[in-house]
C-alpha cells in the first residue's frame, strides 16, 4: 500500500490486515501507523518517495506483492502505475483528475501486453458510484442522462479534516466539466450551488465539481446513447464555510513561497497542519453516495436511483464515513488477487467490477446499497 500513513492508506491497510492478507505499508510518516504494525503480525513498513519510479519498482519487486494499492495524492498516479508496469504488478488507485485518468486508461495496450490489471478510481465516488452505474446500466437498453454525487453530514458540527484536503480544495475551486448534449462544458463550481434532498442527510447544498466520472461514464456508455453527465458535491454548512475560508486565504495555492530560506507550497503546509487536528469525542459521520440514471427499457422511459448509505463504524471512529473510500479499494484489491476481476488492461471500475459480489462485501462493512429505495445487498 503506497501512501499507507495517510487516512485512506490506513483504512485500506487495516481492512486488508483484518481480512488476513499480508501488507507492506509504504509511506513517509511511520509514527502514524505504529498501532497497526504492533497489532498485526503480517505487515511491515517501507519508506518511499512517489517521484522515484525506479525506487518504487524495486520496493514492489522485493515485496512480492500481487497487487499495489495506491493511496497517494492523485498527482502521482501515473508515476506509481509506471512503477507497477515495470514491476509487472497489478495496481489500483483512488482516482485523479480527468487528464490523469485518460493517461492511465491510454496505457491499456501496454498493460495487456504485460498481462496485468490497473483500476483507477476505486473509492467512493469514483468507485462505489461506478459499480452502482454498471449494475443499473445492465437493466437499460438506452441511457440518456447520468447524475452522480455525494452528500454527507456529522452529528457534531465541527470541522474535521476530509479524506484529502488538497482534493477537496480542488473540487471547490477548479472548473467543473459537465457533458451536455455530448459536448464538454466547464462551470465554476460555486456558481452552480443548488439545494437538494438526500435520503440519509436531508436537505443540503451541492454544486458541480470536477470528477473523473464525467470522462469515464461517457467513455463506457456513449454506445448506449449517453448525452449528459453531471457530478455534484454536497457539504454540510459547518464544513463548507471552513473550506471556503481556506480558499479565500490562499491556502489552496500550489505556488511555492519562501519562509526563512525554505520553499513550501501553502497547500502542503495546510495538509501537514491539519493532520494535527483531533476528532472530537463522540464524533460520527454519515454519507449518501448516489447515481441517478435516465434511460429506456423496451422503448419505455425508465429512471433508476442507486444509493449507498455509509455510517461510522464501531472501531473505525477515527475514519468517519471515509471508510467508503478506503474499504472499496481494499475490496477491489482482494477481488483482483482472488481472480474475481481478471480482465487484463487499464480500466475504471464500471468496466470490470462485478456488482453483486462487490455489494455483498460492502454490506459486510455495514454499507447499504439501494435501488429506487429498496435495499439490494
């Protein structure tokens, strides 16, 4: 697991270890995972740098791992995939920007030649949402429009660090591509705010944001007539306002500044600082992942709403609803290792992950899947 000392890396590693797998945890902050190294026998730690492809290749080969789970910031996905290709090892990650996703999927022929599997976007959305779409798409002859998104809230109205503050800041700030009548249009996220109702959350504001599903959904389902794709992000007011303040103060900047002779990016300083924040006692979260599909079956209009309801689990309180990002990655890695996913090449989950066994594993982890309001797992 690359990025094993971050929030998602810890979730992935813990889930794999609890399911009996051997895990080499690779990161830069060993003290953050000492409890896992102490409590589980089948693990060890390796320091690594994501910019060093040859070094990562050596680590992968020496480990003997059959699957690499990449939980590093998405900027490094292509680097880590290149290391996996050189090592001849299967790889999954949590997703990235569209240009990066496209570059990874464009390596399909190279991966087929190496007889290895790469899955990009294996978390919540992208991840669970992609597999929910695959499930629904099998019930439709034609698909016209897909909306997808997330919404979440917490019992204590205090800011708690999201799974990746850098990714969240980008979702608020970067132009959001949507597909309208088969044409890509870019919108400013905060110019698209609207209020919607979500089953597990209630009413909450949401807005368009950049996400790789806009690209992958259209890539895999345009043959079914897909014309429109929109991604929505929903945040509770107490979190929304704090994130907006960080952007207004310039902490989302990736331009280096010099402080006492040292150069640092404000976003890196913010990330390191927020790691020191502690979760309030008794704090819990819940999340509603959703995909809404408009299409036709037997020439008749049909609408399908897929939802995943995510709680905070006992024993995983420090992860909140972020379990819905780390645990799906763990599940998909296990499915590759066990041969449940066997298609060689480079894919997003909606292309190759079988929904029913995946949903069954989510239910084992208390995540419920609904189709038009009815529980199906």
